[in-house]
């Protein structure tokens, strides 16, 4: 198996390009590199940390809402946050390919 240096996908030995991302599997002939492990969530590097911070903020605000009897609906905020993460991930993937 040949590992793609861009996305880490296993490819057949006779493949020249990655079946997942289309990157060249042999940028330098005769030298195979191990894939980099990227921690992606929502397409963002360390996106799970971003998601954790946002989730923590929501929990803190939710607790403050209960203590101070604020009348805030968090449903729209959660949808907006997830949308922003998805758009940010898409932009990151587009810009990181070049």
C-alpha cells in the first residue's frame, strides 16, 4: 500500500494519484513518505478543540441563564456556530490545497 502524503489514504501500489484527494503519490520518485496525521474536525486543524471551546462557552452561558433568569433561546446560536465551523473548514481545505 502507498500512503498519500496529503490525506493519509491507503492507495494501491500501482496508483500514481490518490483515490481520495487526487494528489500525486510520488512527488519525488523513489522516495515514499509517511502520511502526516492531521487532527481535523469540521475540516479545521484542531477543530475538535475549537468545538470544545464553543461548547464550553454555551454551557457557561446556559448556566448563567439559569442563575440570572435570562430569557435566551440557544437553538439559533448553536445552528449558527455549526454553520460557521463548516464554512471555516471548507475555506481551510480550499486554501490548504494550493
